[in-house]
């Protein structure tokens, strides 16, 4: 990554995490100076990679409805819960990125939900609003990994665009590790759209309606 894009660690603090199902773990929350987009992204360092192993990383885009309110219209909340435990077991970091609605913001995301209720899929709804299907740029995530000294990682994701962007930004993705399929009756169309439209590695045979 070019020197002008380098970021630096700003502060570190330990935070005990507790989830609704009783799972708990302590994370080191890390903030940064110099992120390209100026947003307040945070890294949660979890576990301790064994010597010689590659850290497991998830880039998780903020989802207020799913992460906080438990919305079943997406799989974001269950993916976040899964990622924290898997990273704590393997050793690595979760990058919590302030990219609500694949980068379009909360209000626009809710507007897109209304269009989905009329029959559009998640990508069609964004386009109908005159917005990008996916507006996320992972430059800041690559900066965060660089500031933490991670130049090679295993990436916990179903999204090939995430690994592609990181590779282009100088982060070696040794392998892409898929998440579990968190299907509900309310998010099947959403998951199918991700698999069929943008090549997410979601097993469609697990999404029987």
C-alpha cells in the first residue's frame, strides 16, 4: 500500500463482549488515525493466533437493523455472532466497518426495503433508488490491517469482492473461508440474490423455501 495511505493505531481498550445466547469473550477494541474515508471504523482483536498461522479476519459492514435489533430480513446479526466466536477460537481480528446498507446509509436502506416489499431484490432496489448496488470501498479496511501488521490473512466471507479489493490493495488473502448459511423465512430472497447476482459462496441447496 502506498505510504500516503498508511494509517496508524490511535488507541486500544479491552471490552468484555456478551451476546444474547450467553456467549462471552474479551476483545481488544482498536481505533485508528488516518483512515482514507474519515469514518470511525473499529477493529476487534480476538484470540491469539498460534505461531506460524495466518490470522482469521472478517470485514463486517455495520447493520443497525440486523446487528442491534435482530432483523431477520438479512443474515448480518448471525454472521457477526458467528464471526466473533470463530475468530476468537482461531485468533485474528474483526473489522467493524461503518458501511450501513452496503454503503448507502440507513435511510436509503430502509427505502430499499420498501421497494423489496414490492418485489424487487436487494440489488434492484438500490438501482431503482439511483444508488450503486454495492457502494463499499475497502481501502480503510486494508489500512487497518496494515496498521495492525497483517499483510497476509484468511478472510471469513462469502463475498468475492471483499477478497478481490483487499488483494488489489496489497493484502494477501491466503484463502476465503465461507460463513455458515443463516437462512430464515424472511431472508431467503435476499440470500438467493447475493448468491445468484454477485457470486456469494452461499449453498443455494440450503435455501429451500
